[in-house]
C-alpha cells in the first residue's frame, strides 16, 4: 500500500513532442504528489507538485494531471526538448508526513 | 547558497572495510534525509532527522548501517563492515519543514559507493 507504481521505465520522444509519464498509488492517505527530475551525476530536484484538491497544475511546459478516483497522476511535458532528457520520479507522501515514497523512475530521452 | 554538499563523490573500498559518508545540509534547513539509489530498488529512504534528532530509521537495512547528526550543519552515514551489496549511490537531502505542506527536498550530488 505504500508503493507508487510508475510507467513506463523508459521513454523516447521526438523533439517538440509530448512526453507522458504515469503513476498510480493505493494508499488514499497520500495527499502530496511531487515530481522530481534527475540528470546524470546529480541528485533529484523538485520539478512540480500537486495536492489532491485540484485536478491539474501547470508550470511552463510541465503539467501534472491528477485523477483522485482512479488514484493516478501523470506528468506531461509539452514541446519536449533535448534538455528535458533525464530520469523522472513521481512520489507521494501522507498529510503531515515527511517520508516520500518514490516511484521507480522513468528514463526520458528526447531525440533532436 | 552552495546547496547540499556531500563527500566523497566516489568511494571504492574492499569488503569488510568501514565507510563513512558525509553531508552538509543547506544552512537554515531543519530536516535531513539519507537516501540510497540502486537500479533494482530505486530511491529508498534510509533515515531522517528533524532538528538533529533521528525520527525514523526504519529504512536502515541492518545494524551495519548507522547515521549521526551531531549538529545542524553536519551528518554522517557509516557502514561497518561494508559488503558488495551496499554498492549504490547514497544521497543526502535537506529541507525546511513547513508544517505538513509537503516536503521540498534539496538533494546533494550523491556519493557513488563501490564495495569490491
């Protein structure tokens, strides 16, 4: 119940295309859902986050879509660029809790 | 700000040796986390501290692992004795606990540990 399942494991998208990464969870007590971006040789960095009281959050080319009834959330990267090539992790935590449960990660490659 | 600083960046050691990983969190942050990253298990939380006090060490794999935070600007993760299965990237992260609004973690660049 503490797991967050992420798919796909790897994704190749052409420059200018839309990248979509999906995550699913079981624990309905989760109420904070961040996405982290990790470049090779670096630690993960917070990209964007959402709480379940909204169904969508957009920051620039990055959008989180949240479906509370399906217990799923996804990251959409519009107009994908080669500089977006990285590993992306979804995560979740419960209200007031500091422990983040991470998905397994998606290695995204944007072809020029 | 220099961000979270970890040392060493790379560590190669032989099985049975003691390994100490070091972390300097961002100044002013009051929470510190140690994560381990492997291909098989992804990112795993090992232990975290609030105001230098260990809060949850349930992710520490076994007694060979120990972590300390003697002050607000320094933490160590020690493995004694080390084993080949401990080979992984170890990340330290810090945050400013904001009363349950969702933790924003700032990660260091990690220590790549190889135990031969």
